[in-house]
């Protein structure tokens, strides 16, 4: 299963919960994010800070990070289109 398919599945199954997102004035996406994503066995914490995404699953390019990127406007492994501003 592709990372995009995994990320969309987490979103579709309501496994993604953004608990904090800070967006600087005039920006269109947050520069600081904390989110929880419920995996099969455990809940993972996804964070975005200082331009770096991290996840407690410790896997590079995981579907948890990708799902949070999709709902916060950041280009990532699950992105379908080149980066563009919201319509
Ligand atoms: Zn992860």
C-alpha cells in the first residue's frame, strides 16, 4: 500500500486528530503542529517544528506524518499535486 493510500485511510477512518497548530499571521499553513494518529496498535504523535517533521513511530516517510501533512497544507509523501496555495 502506498504512503498516500495509508494516509488517506487514516483520514477516512477518523484516526487523525490535530491537537495544536500555530500559523503565523498572513501564512496559509501552520509552522508548528502537534497531532495524534491512531495506528493499529498504538497512538503515534506527529510533530512539526523548526521545519522538521517527526513521529514517534520513528519510521522515515511514514503514513502518520503524511496524513497530517495532507490536512495542514504541507507537501509530503502523500501529496498528489505539486505544491500550490489553497484555492
Ligand atoms: Zn511515523
